[in-house]
């Protein structure tokens, strides 16, 4: 088991900001990421409300953050956290590869936009089912693919893919598209995009090699890739042993980002709060870092 003072879980805007603040406080900590470094930043194609960044994208902000991690000498450690156990003098953070003994934990795991609700979605994940057009779009050059959803991410991913693929089906569960007007106009103008409104995908069909179609209203439409963006899922299963106070899928936090469990801090989208944005995720990360550092110093 590795020993440290503070474990940060998640490397989205909240977790990375917490790491920068902890490094500046000269704290002993580790930042764990179980999937894609940057979290939601990987999917935000257009950002116009992050102060000082002008018109930018999530990947541009992520490049700057990675550079900031590099010159602050903060290594990102792979580790998909399975659970957190309460110990007499702190916590044991259990990942799929290693366990960490820590005095305090900052949970910054966000909210998963993926809820694996379509039959066949889980079975063909990575074999034609993808959640990141920028990462996987190239595999589908010239093919027919589908995007499922009705939020800005779904619309942006559809537009990105439409420049690569032969035909793109945008399957929307609602009667009309409700994302930003400028995105809807671009979708309307894209010649190879067919919007299918008020419809759900009943099943993703495939064979030994991956996705071959999607079943809609009893008919199969041939596709070789599908990008579902429906539903939100909590990332707080890792807190099931600690049972902090929750409101729905969100964790209740005090102003200093502490929870009702001493030593457990939260930051970012998984916090029960009104405004869930990059700027508030960064604010939470900074606050949680300072609070966790003070907490550890008081224990000494
Ligand atoms: C459609 C859409 C558009 C948006 N547009 C904007 C915008 O224009 N401007 C803006 O400011 N905000 C925007 N937002 C909001 C913004 O994306 C979020 O508020 C912000 O990214 C949240 O950051 P976070 O660090 O809390 O979580 P995330 O970015 O979700 O990071 C969480 C990280 O934790 C990791 N993780 C999860 N579970 C585990 C585990 N068990 N073990 C290890 N790691 C784990 C994940 O892999 C991920 O990397 C948008 C959101 C959506 C859905």
C-alpha cells in the first residue's frame, strides 16, 4: 500500500486545479485518473465563457493545464478507484491496480454523461460504440454512423463526425433539437446529416467484429459506429462505504468543500450546487485543496 497525505480522485478541471493548489502548498499528494485525463474537457468543442481564455475549446484548455502540471512537476497516476474505506486515522483508497493510505481525500469524479441504457451498448463498447468523436472519429471515415442524444455535446459530436463520415444519423429522443441555436443551424445545413426526431434506439446490433446496425421502430438501419450521449450517471458509487450526505446523485458539501465525513472533500460537478461549469469546478478544486491541506496540517 502506498502512503500519502491527500488523494485527489479525478483529473477534470476540479481535480487538476486541486493538484496545482496542493503543489503550491507543498503538500504530499497523488492525483488519480481512471479513464481519460481531462474528463469533460475532452468533449467540449467550443467554450466562450471561461474567463481569460476567449473563444476556445476544451482540448485547448486541457493542453494548457497539462503544461501547467508538467512545469509544476505533478505526475498523473493511473488508477480507477473502486472504493474508499474509512480507517482509524484516515482512508484507504482502493484502485484497480494499487491502494493508497491517505489522511484526506478530494473526490472530483464529475458526473458521467454515459448511462449505458441502450441494449447492446455495453456489449459493443469499443467495438463500434464510442463516446468521443475526437478520439475515435477517424475509425469511421467514409462510414455510416449514428449519434444519439439531444444536448450540446451530442450536436457538437454529430457536426464533428459529419465532416468525416459518409452519412450521419442524429437520433433525438425529443420532438425537437434543444441545443444551442447556432449548433442546430449547422446541423440543419449539413448535407449528410439525417435528424430522426422523437425516436429512441431500441437496440444496437452487431456481430463478432462489432456494430452493424441500430434497431429503430422495428427497422434496422445499417451503421458501423454509434455515439450515445443520453442520460447522466452518478460517479459516487465509490463512496458507498463512506455514505456521505447526498442530494440525489450529488454530494452535499460545506462552503469549504468538506463533507459530513471528516477528511472527505468534494469538488466539481458531483457537488450539490446550482452552477456546474468549468469556472466553478476550478473554484471548488482550489477551495477543496486548501481545506484538505489545512485539515492535514491540524492532524500533525
Ligand atoms: C453539454 C455540455 C456542455 C458544457 N459546456 C460548458 C461550457 O461551455 N463552459 C463551461 O464552463 N462548462 C461547460 N460544461 C460544464 C463542464 O464541462 C463541467 O462543469 C466541468 O467539466 C466539470 O469538471 P469536473 O472536474 O467536475 O468533472 P469531469 O470533467 O467530469 O472530470 C471527472 C474526472 O474524474 C474521473 N473519474 C471518474 N470516476 C473515477 C474513478 N472511480 N476513479 C478515477 N477517476 C475517476 C473521470 O474519468 C474524469 O476524468 C458543459 C457540460 C456539458 C454536459
